[in-house]
C-alpha cells in the first residue's frame, strides 16, 4: 500500500526523542507524518536523562515543557566535588524559561517518551511499531520508501532519526565513523537522597561519578569509567563491579554506593560519538539527532540537539517551497552548532581521561552557554 502522494507527506524512521519531536513539529505545521519504529513495543532503553535549558525551550514551543517539569525534577545548579570530597565549584545554568522556572530537568526516559508519544499521536502522527526502512529511492520530487513489511510509501520527505547506528544514514549513502573514547559509562536507578536537589558531579582518582534527580523519589547514578577497552559484562556482575568502582570516592559517594547495592536497573555502555562531516541529506532524505551528530554524554546535550533539530527542520521546510531547499537550509543552520557541541563533549572526555577535571569545568560551562543561544 502506498501513502498519499503530496507535497507535505513524511516518513520518519525512529520513535526516539528526535523522531517524535520532529513528527510533532511537522504535524503541527500541517504535514501528514508516519513513524516507522523497529522496536515492536514502546518500552524504552535507558533510565533517565537531563533536559537542559535548550531542550526545555524547544519543548516549550511544542507545548510540552510544563508537562516535563511536572513529571520530572526541575533544577538549576551543577555542584562539582573534587577528588578529596571537597566542593570544587557550582555552575548555575542559564534559565531559558524565565527567572521563576528551573534551568533544566531530570526525567525518566519512559516518562519523557510517554509524553512525546501522546503529543505526536494527538496531532495525528501514525506510529508503526516493529517496522523499519529497507530501501530508499528517489522518485522525481518524491522519495520511494520500502518498509520491512514489504509495503511502500512515496512521500515528500524521509527523516532518519534512528540513532547513532542509523540504517537510514547508510541507505542515503551518507558515511561516518563511530568513535570510541576509552570510556564506559554506567547508569543505575536509585532512590533520590534528600540532599540531591541538583546535579552532583564527583571527580575521582581514576573515574568520575555523579547523581541526577529524576523525580521527588528517584535519581540515577552515573559513573564514567576511564581508560578501559570496550567490553560487555554479564548481567550478574554489573552491580558488584559498579560498587567496586565507587569505593574509590570519598564523602557522599559512599551513600550513593549503598543505594546502588539495591538497584535492579544498571546499564553499562561505551562512550561513542559520531559527526557527519559531509552531507546530512540526499535529495529529500535527511538524518537528524544522533544519526547526524552524537555527542558524548558529558555535555548532557544530545536530547537538546535532537529536539531542536525537529523544530528547526519544520521551520525551514515552512520557509521554502521546495522540500530539498528546506532540507539544505536546515543542515546549513544546524551544522556548526552541532559540531561545536560534539567537539566540546569529546574535549571534556579527554580531560576526564587525563584526570584534569578542573580544566573540564570551564569547557562544560562554555558549552552550556553556547547552547543557550538561539537555535
């Protein structure tokens, strides 16, 4: 079955943060949008993320910021703690929703995705679970998209929002490397300590750790394990290994370590980045979010870039008669901003590996101030 032909039809591949926000923005601008999501269910991986000021600002344009703040945990300060357990400074992030609103919010991924799914479908977006794209061809002013169930769509726009290992990127003939930075990052869901009213970052002698509140009752612990090869540990070894890493930290990390012992939700992933050096698009097909520019987690800005991408893409398509011209304008507008965030995150990762934590703090602050500028 083919979808309707027309100048304002789109297939988006991936129902993550980038795909759902792009679909919502496009549908709000009058596009007929269908999402193909390879996961057969709506269960999301990962435990939580931080919606920085730029992410909240972009979500506010979609009418979603207040809902995220209500169900997440609003905060404005990052507290840095040195290797000896002593305070090393506090960074107050730019508040982009006004002086009375938090500068950022921690939120559980399942909660965020529920909010994004609901808004997209309320605007008429059709989400097809268990499907992906298997072939892409140009068909005049349209894109011919074959899905994994054998059906075909001929649409004006194809958006690859399918993550750092994007299959759409390859189908469009776009190439990039996935770079590993000698770090494995851990996440563990724990009860929120009463003292955790903002992000805390703890520098260690070998690794770094931290805590991000997600709600009144929950938080997630993060640990960046430095100077290690990529590897996969058995599920049974995750909690004891994470506790062992945290033994090297003084002060409040001891409390965090005790909370980890009761966590049933621990993940360990390699720190990977990707950045498309050349084109982000071919014809009327384009990649966004991590498929085009995946930063290291140190800047906590991957979600912000992804949400901004969706809004900017809809804006530029609205300003241009030809879809290809709108896509080109989108890439031109986004390229340098996204490059700077990825490169800054890589530089921070390098400083962490070198145990130069105090040198990383100004870079982090500068990166957040850059992101506070209009998208």
